[in-house]
C-alpha cells in the first residue's frame, strides 16, 4: 500500500476540480467530417465511443489561444526519408509531457502519483484506445516489460538504462487494466522526465498487434510464413522490424499520436491522417487535432529554403538556417502568404566541436585527452568573428554551458578558456612539447605525423562548414591543421561510436535551460551520443557489456555526481551538484562550444493559427513544435465575398 504520496500531477485545473460526470453534461462531443463516411457506414465507431471516458480537455482560453475548426492539409518538408519520425516529435503524444512553462503534466495518462521519487503509480484513461481501435490498457505495459525488454532475443541488452538505479531495475506491477506501478527501492527522479522526451522510451507497446509476431503468442506455422515473407532471420527480427514506434514508418503499427501514417506508395511524399481515437478534445467538444492531414515532402537539403520561399509549405523550421533569413524575408515581402518568426535556440551550443577521448589511435587518444591541448584549441577560436560572419552578432559567444534563462547560468563558465588568445594557445602547445614544425608552420608529432585534426560533420548545415573554415585559419596560426570531412549523419555516428572519428561537430546539450529538478545525467558519460566519450556511454548504456569503462578522474567525478543527484532529495545539494558538473565541463572542454542562442527561422502560413510568434526552438525538453502543441494549430476559414 502506498503511504506517503508526495505529489500528484493533475491533468488540468478543470479536471482536477470537477468530476467527469459534470464534464460530460457540459461538453457535447462533435464528430469530425474527416471520418463521417466511415462512421455512417459503420466501419468506425461514432466519436462518443471512440474517446476515453475521461479525455484530456484542453482549455484554449486559459492558454490565450483561439478555438479552431477541423480540416485542412498542413504541408511541411524534411530532407531524409527517416525524418518522418519528426511526426512523433511534433505530435508529442506522451504519457507525461511538458507544458508551455516546462512543467510536467499528464497527457496520455490521466494521472501520476509519486511517492518518495521511487514509487510511480500511472493511471490510464478508462476506455482509451489505440489508433486501430484496440484497447490501451496495462496489458500493453505488461507486454513491453515481460515480452519485449526482458526478452533476450528481442532486447539483448535488457531494459533501458534510465530504469536502472544503482544496478537495480524496478519491480513493475499491473494491479488492474488502468493502473501500472513502477517501484524502486531508491529514488529515480529522472523517470518522468525521460517519458516526456522528444524521443521517448515508449514503455508500452500495442500488444494486440505485436503478439502476432511474437513466438510466445503467435501460431508457429503462421509466424514462420511471415518470417519467410519478410525475408528476415527469425521471429525476433520480424518483431523488431514491425515494432518501430519512433521511426513511424509502419502504417500498420497502431499509435497514440495525433496523426497516423498512411501508405502513399511514394518515396518523396508521406501523408499522415488524424487519429480517430486521439484522447484530446477542446472544451467545445471538438476532438483534436484540428488539422486533418499532414503532408511531409522529402526534398534535398539545398531546396528547403527555396521551396519555403516559394510558399510551398505551411509550417517549416527544420532544414532552415539563419543564413536563409534573407531569402525567406524576401518571399514574405513579396506576398507568398507566410510570416517569418525568429525563435531562440534552446540547445546549450549551436556549434560545438567534440574531440573523441575514445579515439582508436593510441597516440592521438593521449593527445586529445590532455586538457591543456583542448584548452589551447578553444583559445585559438575567434568566436566573435564567427558570430559576426554567421549571425550578424546576434548569437551568444562562449562555451557550451547553461543558457542565461537557466538558474545555473554562469559568466565564468561561459568564458572559461573561451576568449580568443592565440599567443597563449601557442605557449600552451609549446609547453606540451610540440615545438617542432614543418615549413608551413604546422606542428609535428613525435612520430613524425603532422598535427592534423580531422573534423567530421553531418554535412547538413552550411553554418558549420563556414565556422570550421574560420577556425581552420586561426588554428593554423597556432600550428594545428584542421581538415573538414562532411559525412552522412548515420555514417558520422558510426565513425564516432566506433572510435574512428578524431573529432566531430554537433549541437551542444539539447537542454540548455536546466533547473534543479532536471537530471544532470546528460552531463555524465552515460550516453554514446555525446561525441566526446562514445565508448564510455556504451559501457553505461549496455550495463558493461560493450564499450569501455570511464578511466579519467574528472569524467569519473561526473558519474559520481550524477548518481548522487539521483539519491539526494535535498534541493540545495542538487543545486550544488549541477554547479560543480557545469564547472567541470567549462574547465575540461569535453566539448568546445562556439556559439549559442542563434536565431532559428520559423516560417508560418498566414492561414495557420495558434502558432506562437515567440517560441523556443528546442529539441529536449520541447520536441521542437511538440511543446507548442501542434494538434491545436488550425487553418483559419476561407473568407468569401
């Protein structure tokens, strides 16, 4: 029995203060015209039967937004077929999610009760259904826990690492159809924030659909035929291929997102249609999303700005950079029917260089691990020149650290070894013993190789290449040659994760505005996608089965501090932990930050309403458009004379 329930996340003030019976009398649910034919034919239940008994009722007036209307097709673009998964990001259907003020609130869940930050009682909405009409119940959580992540064939590494606290996984209970309990013996304060991520862990699965591909439930003969037809090695490979909730490229896989993928049969265009069983409505009884369909075109990265300028989209930010603003503003002024907003970027750094401390070359690994070497490279970067050249001086210059909007912002962290000082950088490299140079001034290593740093990029942002060209000139002044190599994003990650990459450029931490309640786990070597320590991250994520253990004192200290943050319930201590971890990063230069808070152009059709003029373009927390609730966007009705 749960005794000390510390807090309860309430859905919205209306539901928290009134029973659903009163709500049902006040709100008459209205059918959407999009599914009218299916409802009339009996192929689809009417809206009253499709909605949960206690839907999420959105108070648009409280949010300062307009009531919308159903209909319309929203056009947007991505540059790779894989990026259809952005619909999961933008749709932002989460068990719990962030509101506009970055408070965690239930969304798919009706309620969450938390005791001692170690016992979490998840309450589902009674009558909630998947997009195919199958019930969404605790069975979907049970299936994921026992039959997916604790099945060695489907999940060789076991449950995800965010569920592991000091080596212990939770006890997961399923008391009834609408209740799921995660219970740890020690606090796990990062549990709910993980569920609200832009890329959530999905601790549930559409069990009714997936059981047909699971050897435990499926008819052996039927399953064998399905494996042969899919041309995969076995049932586990088939199950994993069908179970792609984040990739969002299997139209048959049920979802809880506001839009569901439809099979267009086209490689260059994806279509998403409204989910008839989506759980959110406005206070007039209109089911969300307001917009019926989303059309996502796949175009070359160099065409995004031009097509946006031509008025071929209704909502676009991805694929646009600050250097596109001029052409976008030109289209705006020429009456292409859109407006350009500039949203600040919420990442801790717009451009950061990650020197791979796990580089496979032993000579270079030792060099890159020397903090004085990393500091010298940072001092040899003219951030002001880059800011003026790329952003007309509108970005913030300095290290990768917490942004000014965070209570942890520190001027000393921002500027630590980040002032342009090539003379000091030269002295530091001389003091390290790299005094021998070639005729062109490039330093030479003890084994005769030039001090040449190969910096790999995803080749997707012109601003990165422009910045690296400027850095190449200033690094040459201290005897370091920079060679840039653009790669496909997936190949870049493979190079980094395997230790082949010497250095890579990426964004900084997704969350640049942490608070004392934000887990600092992403500052510790816990994930391979922090490009400075991929092997250490692998070691943590796979529970020591792959990668390498942390073997540098300061990095080990980050691990200890992150673990301590999770154990303590003292706010003062959590603040002190954050401050120490940020200071370590500022001094150690695990990532060499260049600029932050660069303006992100967001292009919005003049017909599209409820899109904020002043938003924050952030991956996590925020999910880009997700936190701004794209399901509440709508097209204004056509005005006829």
